[in-house]
């Protein structure tokens, strides 16, 4: 019997201009563009959300592995920078600062790299399939 694939889904509803609201579970996230490109700057840009996804996933992957290996972790900060090349990032840089015994840093980071779903997804270049349909009116 084939196993069922797990999925996650979010929904984005346009709010006018260059703003939308993304619903994910019980959370609603405002997404917008800066004023200088026609937005109202009432939320993060989509590219910032992508970087935030990488940063948060990598942070949690380090914390998960520290707990799993019983490594004391006093603090942890992860910063992520995207380098633009046209309409995409040509490089995404992850910098992690771990508050733990220096002897454990390399092992934790290597395990986090294997554990981080977001970074692994970006590394493997997933198939992106777009489906579209015309609707008379859309109501949430």
C-alpha cells in the first residue's frame, strides 16, 4: 500500500495594491512591499518571509539537535542574508551563533543542516506547479 504524502498549505488573499494576507493555521500574516515600489510597508516582503523561514527553521533545527544530543545550549541566534541576482536570490547565507561548548558547534551545525526542512527544500530545487482558474468573486 503506497504511503500518503504529508502536506502543508497556506492561503494568500490579495488586499489591494501590493498587499496580501496569508493564513497559515490560526495565524494571519500581512505581506506587503516597500513604499518605493508601490506598497504600503505594512508587513514584511515575500523575500523577507523566505529568509525568515530559513532562519527560523535553522534555529529550531539547532535547538532540536542540541536537546536530542543533551548538549547545553544557553542561547542561539541565526541571521540569514539573501544576495539578489535579478528576480531571485543567487545565494542565501546562514550565520549561526551558538551559546554552547565550542567543541559542539560543528556537530550541531552539521546536524542542523541535515534537519532543516526549509534549507533542504531550497537546496533540492522543488518542482513548482502552478494551477489557476478565473472566478467571478472570491470570498473567504
